[in-house]
């Protein structure tokens, strides 16, 4: 370690600090009193909606920017004081580095090396030192095998998450802020990123505040656990504050009740029923086991075909597939779970199966029972035909928001399809969104955005539901409610396709697991679970 590796660690002081987002009746954070010493490592916990991401955005000096959500700067309300090294965070930009929940929002440049170097360049780090930092950061997060000119657009969601972390590590900030940094990573990637953060902290001595629902991953890396509770007019923001082992031992029951993922505790969920046909009370439900979608010898890619010039015109060159030879079936009342390491094409396959990407080769075919006269190829269906049959929840919830209000977002699909809106109230209640009907979707927490994106798709009554990382950002309680709700939908005859690294979620839904291994593996593995 050299002296140049060290940074001046940041100190945090909050006194009665609170923030209410525009359009919200209640503050996201209220009455926060907190001191974090220079070089201290803190794990920030709390139920979904308790203001964890809001606090991180405030410490990064970006709360109120358009990047933090439309309307944040207008009609928002701040109380008390929040200081970074004795000054407002907005006056200390560059002292803190923030890795946000959605890595898409942090990809700036088209080439991998340039993107990692971007932050350090803006801090006027000497060029020779920048590229040394870039190489170290890429190695730390497990992306060193990729060339520096690798297109960032070709990275998977999990790889983009590592890229965002690498860019922050290369900046050597005095305060490292991580918002669910391992949420979209495979198990090996989770450990890689955690260890990369540990190496960075050991090297630089920076202060750390990390938000993560899964405690076990970070428990041994941090000095303190601080648990926040949802803001109100009277309650203090901090529910519990102490050393990790002490907090987990003495306040275990309280943490479980608050929705914290306590090591060794798996929330109770609704069990799947075993029967041959859907409930007779649901006239629209399909018989259990009825075939709806088939993938045959499927090759997938997010790249578009290229045009190559010839003397007498042009020819189309198909993109190199990220995965090929995939065979799968989607049946009513059954779950299909897609698993595998980051970069193996899970999301690309799911989007192709959902009719949103064309196959490179092979085919995705809808049966007559699902197509209902729309044709055999889902990719050729109109948007209205598609959302009424196959609903897709993207890995990044913001990519499917089209309005400025939660209630309007939920009403959008039913109104355009001519459906009744009777299911909207049920979805608001079941997915804990009732008190957020007037909120701007972009100001919700990561967990709230995920539940809203699921609700907007369900409101259109699709027969097939395709979900990419559906449990991302959920506390233990909302995770159990979402898993139980999807279990009910399966028992009612819907088909659920999920891309996930969440083994507990996979076990709850049951059904068939399709594992896609890293590119180059001869063929995907299909595992039938009991």
C-alpha cells in the first residue's frame, strides 16, 4: 500500500434531519440524529420505504436533482441539518461516491475503460494514475477479463452493476455510498463485489455506508448496523444502532418484525396448492398444465443485425448470440425460473420469450390458447395484443413507467385495453402501495418501484407474467407478500417466468428451473424441481 492510496475519510453528522419528497404527505426520513466517524463502516438497514436510498442521495449531494426523481426539487421539504465534513453535502461533491440501485443510470460512456475513468478524470487525477486505477478497479470487481474498449451496451445488468462500482472505486472517494450493490449479482458475484469493497476500504481508509437487505453478506465487513424506520411526524428515524453481533442478537425479533433479512430466518409464505385445474370461481383462468409458449432451438442476442455492403447491394449479418440451443415450455399454472451467472443471457432470453426481442435463430411460438387469433409469433404482435397476453416486468422498473403518478400508472393498462379497474384497489393493498397513490413513481424507493412495476403489469390481466429480478430491493416482509401473491396467481392458472438469483424465491414458486451457463457452455441445463 502506498501513501497515495490513502484518502481523507469523511465524517457524517445529522441533527433532526428529514426529507419529504414532492407530492408525499409523509416524510421519507424524519428526525434523523446520526454521527458516523471518519473511516467507520456502517450497514444501513430498514424496511422498504424507510428512507435508506433518500439518505444516501442526500449524502451524495444529489437529492433534489432530476436524477433523483422528477419533481424532487419542487415542493420537497427538508428539515434539520445533514453535514459531510461539517458542510452541506452539495458543497462537498467529489468527497462521496454513490453506486445507485439502478446501474443503467450510471453508465455514461460507450466503452468500458472510458466509463470507469470518467469520474477520476472529472476529479483531475493525472492520466497515468487514472489508467492504473481503472485496471485495479476492474480487477477488483471481476471485469478485468474484458477489454477496455468493450461496449458498455453489451454488458448484462449484473455486469453494469459491477461497472458502476468500478467507476466509483477509481475515484477513491472519502465516503463510499452503496445502494443495494449486490442485488442483481449471482452468488459468486456477490462475494466478489463485497471483497472488492473490503480491499478498497483497506487500501484507502474511506468511510462506508452500505444499504443492503441481506445482512449476512456485509455483517463481518462493517463496524455498525443502523436500522431506520419509515418516517412520520413524531418518530425518530433511527430504530436501532449498535455493533453488528449485538444488534442481531439482542434485537432479532424486532428486526424480523421490521422486515430485515436476519441471517438464518426465511419469511413464511403461502404454500402452493396441488390440483389439476384452476379455481372454478375464475372463469378466465387456464387449465393447469396447458401449453402457452414454446421456445425451440432458440438463439438470443440484444444486438441488431448488421448490414454488410456488396457490389450489388447489402446483406444482413445476424448478431453473435449470447446463448443458443435453448428449449423451454411455458404452461398455465406453472413457474419457469431462469437462473445462471451474470452475463449468461438470462434477461435477453426472457425478453425474447416475452416477444420484446426477435430471435437470432430458432423460434418462440404461442399456442392457440394464448394467441387467440393474434398469430403464432409474439414478436409480431401489436403492443395492445402483447400486454393483454404477456406482461413483462423489466430489471430496471423506471423503464416501464409512463406517467407521473402511481395511480395513473396502475390505471394506464386497463384503460387502454378497455378493462375494468376493479383490480387496481386490490393490487394497491396487496403490494403496499395504497399510501403512495399520488406519489411520482420516480421518487419511490427501489423496493416500491419494483412492486409498482409488478402491479402495473398485473393490472392488465396477462396470462403469462415474465419477471426480471422480481424480488430486487424487497425487505423480508414485502418479499413474502410478493412471493405469496405470485403463488396465488399460479394456482389461479397464470404462468410465471422469473429471472432470479434468489434461491428462496425459486423454492417458493416451484416448477421448472432452466439454468443458463456462461457463454460457450454446450447447452442450457433444465432441472425439474419437485
